[in-house]
């Protein structure tokens, strides 16, 4: 219990300090460029759950009383405490629902980072919208805000809260999970927010981003042009550079630092007339960075899918589609470079008998065994593909008929000499064709297949070839 109490006190102090950080860039009552405490609340509820609500509740009440005194509101301490309770219910309740929704997505176990990023962004937008609606209602109903001020305050309130969640919730999640390892959820492991090492160039990338940020905002200050303020959106490009080259933690760190600098410069350079531009910029940059974190996962998934599509699952030879695509490219290339190209079509003799007599498991072993032998006889520039059933195709760019015959004979001899458990003898027949000036892949394959037919007619366990 003592540990829980100390933890709640620490969370309360941290929450109050982060609240005051947001006040540094407040440009109208109850609205600032961003509201970092929204991100902290979301992260605490996401990791700590209901156990952390007392700290958040206490912080909300204390800060409401402080705000009332700071703005010299004509409310007693009891009225301000009541207003604090109402605000705490609105603020904590909204983000508790958002955190619970995100935990449900994670616990579902899809493991898809892009879907998690989309889910987080939608939840951040909706939960901050709910926090805005209920928070403004609490302020108006308790006399802390005039009803006619809602029109001017609701949009900056919402965008500021949303920026706080999108920018800082991932950062605070990483920091809090490092301080309290027992708070770690599958979310942290899924998006790799652990403190991995930055690349040696990270500090230079971050410095460049901050210089570009300062330059774009100085331009807006010098020209006082709304068009100049929109230059801040070009920062999406260097932040995507960091997103694609740095670990997740240092990505969210760079966004947090950059967003804080934007908020400070709005105040320091007196750019409050452009504040909505900068609020939206913070959200856009943060959202793009989160999608940037998902890029390696998307690329890896695409590579995996491509590998599955290009590879026969049983033998690990190229699939028929992949072989045909590669053959068409090699035919064009060899023809342009005036190089020879040959095709070997081969299959296992009496393969149906092997399946019927020994079973399909032994037949599968025979296919894999022959495939391994064939690959060992080929060069890295050659390609072995499974055409279908027990029929394989070897694509040999740069090899003429004589070289192809030598390769086919080497494979044939090794297949004949190999010992496969359960099978007394394993042989294969081969058909060879060399590319002619007017050949397409289809015509080349058709000749090699006819040569294979001739090899089988001549007694099997041999190679045959057709010149034209």
C-alpha cells in the first residue's frame, strides 16, 4: 500500500508539472498550442489502468483550484473544488475510454503495426473530442467559462488535446514503462518503444530539423504572412527521414522535442494569429512519423508476401509465375547482349508409382531431394523453378546447349547415385532447348518439353535436346 501511495504521489507531481509545461504556451484561457498533460493522462491510464486514477483525479482538482485563483475567478474554494471534480470526471473519463479501446486492439493480438497506428490516431482524435465536449461543459456548468466563449475555444481546445495525445502519449508510454517495467504491456513490445540506441547521426538529424523549424517560423514572424506560416508543413519530409532511419523511441523523442519547440516559438515570436496552423502542423507531423514507424513493418510484410508468391512452399524452388517472369526478362537481356540461353525441363521418372507405393510423404521427400541436388549444380545466376507436380525447369542464361547438357548430366548422375530412404532407385529425365532468334519463353519451353518426351520414349534416366 505504501508503494501504491508513493507511486500515486509521484504521478500527481508529474501530472502537475506537465500541466504547467502546457501553460507556457497558452494563448487563450483554457487553450494552448498543445496540451501535453492529455498525452500523459492517456499514457498513465494505458499502462497503469484504474490504479492511477487517484493521482490523476487529485491533480485535476488541484490545478482547477490553481487556475481559478490564477484567473481571479469569482468562485470560492469549494466551488473551484467542485469544478475540479467535474473537470476530472470529464478529462479522465474520456481518456480512460480511449486507453481501454487501444488496449482492446492490442490484446486482440493482430500484431499489425500499421493497423495499430491507424487505431491509435482515430482513438486519439475521438477521445480528445470527447474530452473537449465534456470538459467545456464542465467549465461552463461550474461558472469557470462563459457560454459565449465556447465558440472561440472548442477547436483550439480539441486540436491542442489531440496534439498532446498523438505527440506525447507514445513518448510518455516509453518513459513510464522504463520507470515501471511491471506496467509494460504488449503495446510497448509491439511498437518497440524500448530505449534502443540512436544512430551516430541522430543528433545531427534532430538539430537540422530544429533549425529548419526555427527558420520556417522566423519567416512567418518576419513576413506576417499566413502563407509563410504554412512552410512548417515541409518539416514532414525531414521527420519522415528520421522515422525511416531511427528506432521508435528516438522518433517519438524527436517529435516531442520538435513539437515543444513549435509551441515555445509561437509564444516567443508572437505568432498567435497563426496558432491554428501550428496546431495542425504538430498533429500532421506526429501522425506522419507514426506511419513512418510502420513502414519497416509494411516493407517486411511485402517482402514476406512476395517471397511466398515467388517460392514453391514444398521445394523452395521458384514458383511457376516467378520463373516465367524471370525467363521473359532473361530472354530479352541475352538477346540484346547476343548471349546464349538454354532451358532444361526435367521430372522424376515414374513419380506416380513412388506416391502410390510409398505414399505422398515419401513422394514429397523425393521432390525436395531432387530440388536440392539440382540447385547445387546451378550457378547463382541460374534459376530453378517448379513448373507443376514433379516437373522442374532450370533457366540457364549465358549457357549454350553443350553447357546445358553437361549440367543436366551432372544432375542426372547425382540423382541416380543418391540414396532416398524407402526408395530403391530414383532417376530423372531431362529435355534441353537453346534459345533461337525468334524464340519466346513459350516456344523455348515447348521444345524443351518435347525433348523431355523424347528422353522418356528412349528409356528414361537420360537427357535429350532439340536445336530447333
